[in-house]
C-alpha cells in the first residue's frame, strides 16, 4: 500500500519538475541560482498499511535548512532520516510529531498515558519511552513551501516561505493531499491559522479532519499536551465552514428557498474550484456554473464529498461574478446564486486588470 502512495506522489513530482524546469537530481533551475527545490515528501514505510491507524498527513511550513547540499533529498533518504533515527536522538520537531501521531492517528491508550506528562517530548523519548512499532512509520509529512535557500543552515525565520510559481506550487500541494488521501491533516505552525492560508484549509477534502497546531519546536510549548492542542480545527465553532444550526436550516427550507436541494456530489466542481484559482486552466468553469444554476442553493458541508460546498465557498469569499452570476452567503453554510450587478462586474474587471 505504501508503495502505491509513493509511486503516485513521485509521478506527480516528476511532472511538476518537468513543468517547472527543475533538475530532478539537484532541485535547481537556471532561473533560481540561490534557491533549490528541497525534497520529496516523507512517506512512512507503513503509511496506509494498517486499517486501524488513521492516515495522518503532517504539513510543515518549510524545510528550514538545506539538508542535502548539492542535491534534492529523495524518498528513501528522507524516510531514513526521520523513521530510522533513534528516538532519543530526534530533534524537537520530529519528537513532537511522534506524540502528535499518538493523539490523532493511533488507537489504544498510549496517548492517555502520556498526555499529561510535564516533560518535553524530547525528554520523554530520552527517558526511554517507546512503542513496539514506531508511530512515525504510519504518517506522511510534507512542507507547504517547497524551496530552500542553497546552503541554508539556520532553521529559524521565514526567508523561504514563498513561491517561485504560486499557481503550479499550490496545485502541487493540493494534488499531493488528494493522492495521499489522509484521514487527518495536521498543520504545524501558528501561521496556518492566518487568513492567507484559509483557502488552503478550505481545500482539504471534506471527508478529512484538519487541525492547526503550534510547531513542536516552539520554545515553551514542547510538552505533548501543548504541541497537540488545536489552535484551529475544521470543526471549530468559530469557523463558518460548519453547517448552520437545525433552526437556521429549517428557516431556510421554509423561507422561500425552493431552489434548496441539499448536498450535491460532483467531483467536477472540485476541479472547477482549482480552475477558478488559476491552477488548472484546462478545466472549464461551465461545469461549476451549470451545476449551481441548476440547483440554486448549495447545502451545508455536513456530508462527504460535497465539492459544491468548496466551489461556492470560494466564490462567495472573493465575490467574483462568473458568467454574469455571483454567489452570496446569506446564512452561514448556505449559498445563493444571484445575478451580478454591473457595479460588481465592473469592480471585479478592474481588479483583474
């Protein structure tokens, strides 16, 4: 099973390298002499192999340092560096990730036994804590920003938190998530709860839960209970991605919303969402617009694979007219198609120009 995931992701990266002019061995391009593409993602040797362990995808901000000078870090080397390092020797990041796996992916009582220990994750592992099977073997780990400054050693700072080609690289990340098909996505770092990452969080498939945590290496927050406590989650009551209350839903159904049709499943709409953000121009917007025109209201997020939810959410957020229509959000979790006014169209056209 792990081989299948690795093969699909490797093929994805190879296509990306070809499209971006990146040397697949060195990670460099003629246009980026100071940067290189850092690494393939980490995929544990048992990722997806145990039906009792949730597939957990850990997303870091950036790799932080040039770990393999002169070359791109390949799958097997990255796997050995994380999975095969003795537990007492793990750095704060990976030590914290070890206990993140216990909370969010592994069954059993291990998490309950260590969650209140008043030690750092590193100290617990140095004291000899271990399980028969390494939890890190069951996860995948990637970084949202894929580039690193050539020769960089200091992991602090945000100097590499940027894109070379935003459209291609956001598309790479979203497709990477789709291929790894995680049950849970954990974003490591407080930055991920900021507005600029909202579109990324919203693009996580509806069947997967997601959480934003502090980074495990953050000083003063390295105990298991600190580094695994969510700052923001897909089920956060302050996040308007939640379905409306039953009272609101009843009001919508009886308030002249004959077009309300509940949840709709259509994979083309999720592809359409990617097209709307300029990441896959081959997908026609017609598929998105026709579906919304046919059904009017889109229901709440409550069901799995409700791709129309994401398309409507994106359109409502940006207020962009498509084919003369704009989607508004009159109630939390519900969306309505309206004729775009001339002022809306003119304002949007000005912004695009």
